[in-house]
């Protein structure tokens, strides 16, 4: 039966792309209040596709953007698989760096000379959600998905899945499954489809430094008045030591070190640090010393400043001491760091290090622990075979430096592990201008999803 | 004759205010290319007022915003006085902090309970230019200004007088005078009108850090990819040491120290550091240790970050490593620091301290050396008497932490010294939202300007 399903998928290629383009035209930017209606519209768009595939679909409220929950007709005795994805996307800014509009999907050649669809969300995660929608549709046209399916597509992944934890808790019984499948990760490289066996966690904070009660003339007050921008850069600079380690007390206390076996396995992967630098256009990488690039990204915790706002930002000069300065700062975490503990350590360090004359406030923008797939996960063998069926290449085992906030909730609330089978490529520019998804990956990903259902049905 | 002039000024109070409000409605923001036409319109507005006063007026091109040059009928044997001011203003941002529109002047009570006109440029420098225009007008209505007057009102003071140096050089003969009078400074406090005997210099730089060739996902790349925002905060934080001193090699080499006599004189001034902190709403001042607030602001060089732009600045979270981060940084200089030498030392320090993996660029936004009025300046005694005539209070000798870029050019090109007789108050919020000029100061300043012409005619 899988062969018939794969044949359907091969025949539906143009339709799959057209549907994805429709999906990509909806600017479902979850972080922006201005786009709340677009997020809701996008949820209904997803729901409609799953209804066309004859699933039983509900668009459910969460207190934030709605989630889409869909089920096929469940049959006792079959395994139950929860397919998780998200329809929300990152903001598209800076707009001027996009070759075509972020919400006007266009197919053109990628840098490898093959076709890709360019738009915000092309691969993260609308394109990969599309792979599952199309795999489901094709199975339904060929006798039905051979296992009990629960599809859960949320609208807040890019803002830390703020309401999904409560939703999963509240709908624990309805979401009960044997395993979760997530396609929101990458292949290792073009020609190296992969299973991701670990993701990093995240704690995202905003720090706001206030000084004088008004903006001041930097001549008439400079040298005595506390300058929040001066203070902010000192606080932020204190977050790293000279060796590139994060300088927050207790930060590394709970970190699970990389094993010698992992180091060996990762060294054997076809990864070139020269090519990595060339791709980024930088002469050197920086980071924690004593670790390779893959180790730094996959298995070491980090701190990055994601945004700073201070003083005058227009053209030319303004001789001002701004009353306020702020920064968005995120830490990527690894097993077994506790996001709440890291948040408190960060905040305490900033408060301890702040000079007198300023006040410090914080805002929360999401938290998630890291996640490691158990080595003995029963789905791994089937996922390897599905990738081979979908891509015609063997699967590589990799990790991801990114975060999928909800996976630890699935483990805690539903008692299930996640399988990360993702179809993106490292050059897909996710969260950046000119995000894209290779059409080959869209097609092979759809085939892989279909094959994975067959494998997990066994 | 001065008494008749002062009587005219007293009678013209309402008209003076109405004219100033007209002047304030023109958004002559010199740093913004969008306001170039407004700057030109403002120059012509100033020219028109001086024409009404029967001066011979020219609006002259500079390559940037035009300058207004006006002369009365010069009489051989009389002293020639150059009156300098500027019609351009700082940008009004942040707009949301203004109680009334920055270019919709409104008269209301200030925090002292007396009337003030609120608008961008109210005191810096349109209100003080208005004092001179009205003093001239009133003299002209009473037999004419009793000395040879050259009025020079420029439109680029707030952007470092970028074209005025060349203009002065090119028009050296036409601008030849015995002394320059500038009203672009403050009184010491309400009830303490002042002569400013020194201004600080300025070097204003923009530093731009570039890293990866595109914005990156901070999960998939964080820990290895150079983050320009991380680098920028480290570079900026390195500009101060733990004692609050500026940490640029050679920065203090040429600094003229404060003399024991100056320290003594300044300690006797009615200045309360508690009141200074209360006015700013801060619990402590920060700055170079070992110096009082007045010493820090008047006679010690400083470094302030005036603006930072990096990464995502919208609401909520974006997990991004921005490709670029930049900051506007200015140094206030004291005698005898050389702005060009400080610029090069700053740039070299940033380049030396930058890690590999990023590139650094700089933009220039103005430079000016500090200026000290000679103790034996022959105009000082007359200025003291003029202030007493205008304000009914004795003059205090103070310095200003601000900068007036052109004064060193007047000295070099025209061989003349400057007298700073300013009418603002420290709580005027210059360069800040809700800038204002007390109506009492507008009136007493106009009287002082008129009296000063009589004094300098002697």
C-alpha cells in the first residue's frame, strides 16, 4: 500500500507546491499583536486541509493563538502517533534584505542551482507541516492512514509555545499517544537526510535599564549622570569571559558533558569548518574554546544578544543620554540545565553587577529545557528506514542547536518521547531574510512522512 | 539711550513671544535629510526678522544648510561684534514623551510655577537667538545699534557645524570682528545668571560591527557564529575602566588638570549634588572617581554611548543573530585634547580589541576642541554689567559641559575670542522631550543682549 501512497505523492507534486504557497501567503507572525487575526486565519487554513483529508478537525482556543487538533478514525490495537508542527512564523524583518516579499512565495533557483520556494515559514515550519498534510492526504486516498493519528499544529512555537503547555495538560487524555513525530529540524546537509537526536533548550529574557527620568544632553550632564546605555553594555559584556564561556554563576553546574563517543561520531561527519565560515562570510568563528563548531552548536550552552535598543538610532548625530536602554538576550541550554534556574542566575548576576544610579527590570520571552532522544527509542529504526524510502539515502544521526519548546511537556504530560525527522537544509535561512525550502526536500519529506506512518504502524 | 531701548523691549514682550513661537513652528532638524527644506525655510525666517530690523541681510550657501549673515551700517572707529547663534535643532524623538507637540509651541507653567514656552529649540538656540533679534530690533527703533554688528546664524550647530568652518575661512574678511558674542549656554541656576568661561569639545563617532553575511537563527548557529551584538557590547564596555575613567590609550595625555583655585571657586557655588540627583530621579551619580559632579561635567573628559542599534527591536522575542550591530559614541573633551588624536586613538583601540570573525567600520559625526575664555578677556567686565542690567542679579562665572563647535574656528580664522552669555536654565531639557525656555529668561535675556551691545560699544 505504501507504494500506492508514494505514487500518489509523486503525482501530487504541483498541487503540494500550490497548497504550500497558499499557506505561505498568510503572515502568521505570532509575536506581533498586529498579526493575531492572521494567525487565526492560518489555523483555519490548516484545519481546512485536514478536513479535505477526511480527518475530524477542531480549531481550539488556548488563550493565545488557537491550535489545530485533527484525528483519523482510531482503531483499537493500532499504535497512536502524535504529529506536532506549527503554523506560526518568525517576523520577516529586516524587510529590505528579502529578494522577494516574505509573504509572496516565489519559486526560483537556490545557490545549489535547484528549485526552492522562498518565503517566511517556507521550511520553518509550514513546508514541513505541508509534508505531513500531504502524506496524510495521500494515505487517505489509498485506504487510510494505517495507524491512529493525532495531528496537533500550534501557533505559538516561535514565541516559546506559551499556551501549549497548559493546553496539553488540559487535554491530556485526548492527546494520549505512543510517540510524537516532529518535522521541524534539518537534514545534516544536501544529500545527508538526518534524524535529530537532541535539541537545545532556551531561556529568552529582556533586560531594561533605566537611569535619569528623561533623556539628557550628553554635554551638559555627561560624566556625572548615569547613562543606561553605558551600563547596559557593561552588563551584557560581563556575560562572557575571555575564553568565550558564559559568565553567570552556576551556569555550567548541571551541563551534561559531551561523551568521547559523541565527539568521535561527530568528528566522522562530513562537516567542514572552512565551509561553515565561508557560508557565513566570516574569517573566524568565535565561541567557547576547546570545542569544535558542531560541539559548540549541538551540545554546549551559549548566550547571544538578539537585539539592543538604546538612545538615538536615526541618521547622523544626537548628543543624548537616553533615559532607557534595553536588550533581548537568550541562552541556549543543554541537558540537564534547568531554564528557571538559569533565568534566576542571569537576573541575579545582572542585579549584582549593576552600578548604583540605575534600575533594572526584566521581561520573560519563553523558556524550554533541552531534550535528548533516548538511544534505545523504539521508533529510531523505523525512522531510518522511512528516510531511506523518502530520500533514497541513509539517515545520519545529528543534533540541533535550536529548540522545540513543547517536547519536554509531551514527555512530562503524556509520557512519550519525540522523534525528530526533519527535512530542512542548513542553508534554508530560517529566521533570516530569504528563507526557503528546496522543492526536492518538500517532495522527499512528504514521501518520508508517508513511509514513517507505515513504519510506526508496524 | 539704553534705557529707551530697555523700555521698548519691555513693551514688546508679547510680540517677542509671538515671534519666537513662529520661529519654533519650523522643524529645522539639521541631522535629518527629510528636513533640509525646513532648515532653508528657517534661515529665510531669521533673515526676514533681521531685514525688518533694517539690517543688510544675506542667506548664504555653505554646501549644507544655509547661514544667515546680517550687518548694520558699520561706522569706522566703532568696535565690531560678531553675534553667533544657530537656527537648527536636535531631533525631537522620543515623541511620545512630549506633553505638547515639539513643533507646536505652548506656554504653560514650568516646574517652578512660572511661565515657559515649550518646544524643540525653545532655548537651544532659537529662544536665545530671539533675544538678540529683539535686542537689535529695539536698538534700531531707538537710534540704531551703537556698534558695528555682524550677525551670523547657522543651521548646522547640532551636527557639528560641518560646513561653517570652511564658510568662515572663505569669508574671513567680511566676518572680521573684535569679539564674538554667543548666547547658547545656561545660567548657573534660577536667580544665578552666568557667564560661561569654558566649553567642552566633542568627537562623535559611529561604530558598525559586521559579522555573518546574513541574520542567523540563534539556535542553529549560536555558540560558533560571531555575533556582532555580543562583540559590540564588549568593545563599548571596554571604553571605561572600573574607576569610571575612559579606557582609550593616550586619552588623558593632554588634559589640562583642574587648578586648586578652580576647585575652590566651584565648591563655593550654590550647587547641591543631592538636588542634582533628585532632579534626574537617580539614586546615585556615576563617573570618574575623585571628582565632584561639577568637575566631572565642566572640566573632565567623558565617553557616552548616544545610541545602539542591534538585532530585533520589536515586541516579544526573535531568536536571531543580527548580521550587523552599531553604536553612536561621543567623547566630550577638555583643553588641550586634540579631537583628531582622540578619534584615531578610539578607532585604533576598537580595532585592536575586536575579535577575529567580525569587521569594524566607522562614521564621523562631528569634532570640536574644547574652549576656555581667557581670564583677562576684555569683554568679561562689560558682560557682567550687562547681565546685572538685564537680570537685576550679579553674574556667576561657570563652565559648560556642552560644546560649541565653531568657537575654535573663530579663534583660528578670525583671531577673536568668544564671550558666552547665555540665558537658559539647567532644567530646560535641551536635547530632551519637553524642552522649554522660561518667559522671564526670554525677557531678561533680551534686555541683557541690548545692554551688552552698549557695554561693548564703550
